[in-house]
């Protein structure tokens, strides 16, 4: 698993760096997101990227004893992109599951917030606008790839601790799902 995560992580980082250096385009979307003047689908993906680090922090808290440096890596995922959180899982020792009472609450809240975010983005947003922004704005381009990266590696992060790891692919499910089984 570690080799796969390292490979995926390096490919994503190299692509991001290449894209930022040779294909940087700024349409001012990041500022529009913070002013809430952006397409709802863009806002939905942006908000979902905030839920990934929360899910991974919950997963890490329920599987390992964390050091200060671990918290730094996990919390940096909120600001730098969810893919930064994967560094923790690459470095972490084999996880041992330990149920924590409040994980159930975070799982339920995460699932509800994720479902509302996805539904509102798809209902009120424009896929055409999103595709245009993906092509013409570096932030949206990298944000989208970060989202896809996080969605695809969720099962890899869940595999060592749950036989239900494939559920990590389901976007409406919180990556912390094995805590309920």
C-alpha cells in the first residue's frame, strides 16, 4: 500500500508543480469562492475538499496514537489540499482500530454534510461552467484533481482497517465509515 500511495502522491505533486509552472491561469475564482460569488458546483467541490481532511483526521485518531508532527500534517490538509494528509498515512505504522465514542457523531455529521453539499452543488451548479473553469483556472484545475485523488485513495487508506474499504469510493459516504461496522 505504501508504494502505491507514494507513487500516486509523487505523480500528483509533480503534475501540480508542472501545471503551476508551465500552465498557470488565474480567473480570480479563489477570491470569488471566499466572497460566495462562484458557481455552486465549484463551492461544493471546494467544501468537499474540506471534509476529506476532517475524515482523515478522524480515521487517524481512531487508528493510531498521534504525535505533534502527525497533527501538523493532518491539519495542513485543510489549507494546502487534502492530498497533503496522505503523507501521514504513508509514514504511519500499521493501524490498529480503536473505536472512539465521538467518531460516530463525526461520521453521521460528515455523511449529512457531504450529501447536502453534493446535492446542492449538482442541483444549483452548472457542469458546463465548472468544465470551463477547470480548463481556464489553475486553482479549479488542481482542486478538481485533488478531489479525484482523495476520492480514489480513500479505499487504500481504509483497506488495512476494514473489510468494507471499497465503500471509500462512494462519494456520499464519509471515509470514516468502518467505524460503524
